[in-house]
C-alpha cells in the first residue's frame, strides 16, 4: 500500500508543494531525522548539470556551479521522482537542502562527505575510516545502479544459468525437466535472422521452387516411397530406352515400358512397345519402313551408298558358274547371268586361241579374245638365243629386239692431239687400262703457286673441259651443317704421288692440339642425369667432362682413369642431385693407388634437402697420383 506523503524539507517544482514518494522510503528518512541522525541517503555523484535520463529515486549532490534545473541549488541533494510504485508518474526533481553536520556517501567518489555549513567536505582524513567502525549508519540505502560477478549471485533462475553456460551466441532448449544450451553457428544465426522467405531461400541456396506445393497445378514433382515419380505426374508419352534383342524370347524378357524400342538383330527390324507389359508379343508393334525405302542391301552390302570397289573381292579363280548383273534392255529390267551363259550368248565373241603379241589383234581390231588366265607368247624375232660379245643390237619401233651380232674392238688407242696426246693403252678391248703417266702436260708447280691450275672435267655433252681450281671450289654447294662423318681431302706433309688421302671431320679434331685458337660458342658435352643408389664408376671422359648423378640411395662413386698422354691435365665436373626424399650420402673414391686432395683438407657434406644440388670440380694431371677437388656449390 502506498500513501501520498509530503516529503519533509522537499521543495516541489510543480507549484503544489507535494511530491509523491514510496511510503517506506519516506518513513525511513523520517525515522533517521527523528532519531537525530545526520545521515542522508547516498548519492551517485556530484553534478553541476542534471543528467539526461535519470531513473526513479536516483540522487546526486549539486556542485558549486549548477545550471539548468540545478541552477541556484548549490550543495543541495537532488532526487529524481519518476513513477512511484502504484501511483501516477511525477517526473520531477526533488531538492533537499543540507543541514549542519549532515553526512552523505558519494558513491562515484567513494567518499563520506559532511556538510560544513557552507560546503560538502570529507568527513575523515586521507587515511580513511574502516566502515565497521562508523557508528550511526542507516539500516537502509536506496537502490542504485551497480554490478556483481555472476558467481556472486544466489538463487539464479535456471534460464539465466543456461544462458551463462553459453560461450557465445546460442539457443536455450528444454530437455526433459531441465534446460540445455545449443551453440549457434553464424549460418544458424543468419537463418534465424532472415527477414523473409526469399532471404532464407537465398541463404540455403534454394530456388523459388522451394516454396511451391508438391501437388496440383504449378507444384513440384516428388518421388514416392519406391523412389519413382508417380505415373500421374508424367506426360502421356515419356522419353524411353532403346534395347537390342537377338530373338523373340529375348525381346519378351526385356524390362521395358510403353514407348520403349527394341532392335531385333536377328530380323534387322525395329519394334515399339505400344502397351504394357513387354512380355506380351502382341504389345510389340513393328516399325514399318516408308514407301520406297524397302531396299536394305545391294549385293549384301548396306549403307547409304554402295560402290563396286566397296564389295568383297573374289575369293578364288573365275568359274563359269559365277554370275554377273546386267541390264536387260528388251525387258527394261536388271537380270543376272552366269559367265558361261554370257560368253555363249554373245555374238562374235569367241574363246579362240590368242594371237601373238605384236599382231593386229593386240591393238584391238580383231573380234577374238584371250582367256584371262592365258599367258601371251612373244612372236618369233629371228634373233638366235645366246651370249653376244661387243654386240650390235637392232630394236624396232615397238621396242622388240629384232637382230643381234657379236663384234670386236681394239679398245682405246692412242689419242691424237694436244694436250691429251701420249695416253697409252696397256690393255686393248672394252676393259682397257689407260695410263696417264705419259700425258704431255706442262708442269703444274708454277700454276699451283700462281693459283692458275685447272681441273679437267667431263661436260654434260660428253666432251672434256677445264675449270679453274678456285672456281670449282667456289661453285660447290655450301654444306649448312657439316656432319662428323663428312670427308675432307688431305695430303701428307712429305707430298708425293701417294700423299693424298681423306679424313672425316670428327677424325680431324679428335686428339688434336689447338694452338692460338679462338673458340666461340663452344658447348661442353654432359652426361644425361643418371640415378645411382649403390656403387658406380664414372665412365671415361671421352664423351663428356661433366657427370650428372641423382642419388636415390646412399652411393659411392669411383673416379675414372687419369689421362695417359704426358704433360696433360683433365678437369671434371660432378653434379650431384638429391631425389625427392633427400638425406642421401655420397662417398667419392679415387682409382686404385691414387688419392683425392680436398680443398680445406676434407670433402665436407653435400646438400641433403630433397631435390637439392651439389657441384664438385676435380682435376688430375698425367704422371701424378692425386686428384685436386673442391665443392664449389651447395644448395641450401
């Protein structure tokens, strides 16, 4: 029960002089005053400007420079009277002037203040006073905004306990006689916060069909318990399957439905299932070909176009019983006839004996024909069979040999005339040997020195000629990419008639000394990458000076023999790659009786990371037993 009371000492702003307060609150203040207590209800803070949105019964001390509703009320206690319990709203400020010796607690400043008669001052020294030693404290304090740790609360409702158990956003659901929490994901919270059905469909990735009914016009089609669409939801003619069957029984055993087709490979026909079930022959209807399309094959061949070259070839020899197709002009239709009938019934065409090649019959003016399996004989030419020496032959316009006779020849004799005079024949006849040592030619030494020497050549018309040596070389076709097997003409340093020879380009440079030479664009041959997991000996360096190995296991490599030629040195490069596993080790050995001298004294470790590379260089001189070596690159 609430009573309308006049707050003692209050100054009303509404002109009535009346302020509605909770009876218990007012009675508590009256009791404090009647008991002579100087205590006042605590204040939240000290303000000069009224707060914007105060709550019912909240109190403040008015500071030294008040304004607004607090103007002219320095040092007074201001209390907001909002809506007392069970009464109409007031929403006005109530002001309480201080009295001498009045005590009040400033919660924000955490201080106990005393009215000195002109201002509020701290009631205790800087050292503070223990709250338990303060006497005359009021038993009642009006509620004020404050906070507590959740663990300090007692008699907490189950709902709050459930909510406190959530580590983040979530839901509380009733499970039997208790509450349980369900942590919500961002996706779940987005669904709960969806503005409307289209927004939720967009989150779920659904189209407009998600809101359609499952029956009736405009609805979506669903599957039944048998995982099939109801027949009523299908159109009258469905898109069906095409089967193949090699017999009637196979066709009737098909798992087919109305509208399915079956190709009968035994009949070369097609049937459609006009009604269910497929096991009834009458339900299968043959698909008839349109008018004019009854032709299925020509001579056993099928397809849109049948050609004679496309027919199967004759298996054996032609037999009189073999038949051919022909057009009967008198009947206006195509007929067939055996080869015997064809030959017997043809006027003027007989199987007479064949004429000799070269007669008139050979050019097609006669009416007789030869059998296809007949071998034609050559006509008699009058040339006696035998072997002819130094023969004289006669050939007619048809290319036939009409006469042949042996002859005789003394071979090449002495050729008269300069400059070929003096050629002698050591053997007469068609295989004569001609000696050129006696050629009456001037000496070539001067001409060669003057670059005036010529070659004697045979011209295309069969007559001899000459060409300058320089012109001969200049007119030769250039060889764009000379091969190692190409030849060059050479001459021994001593000269002489037997000094000329030839050599390949590869032989020309193999093992040669290049002195004062300038090499441009030279590349060095390298061994193809080779996997090694145990032991191996490097091949001789005749084909390469760079070796490339990929370690697929812990390997030991032995160097090749050093060069044998005196005063020579060989330099080798060794590329070592780890495989994709890595961690492989390498041991490098010298040939028997030799040692490896490493830069720094020891070999050191190689790169061990997967696919990492190490590069090692080595050199060995002839006549020594040491190899100088160093690791020049090691990939991290």
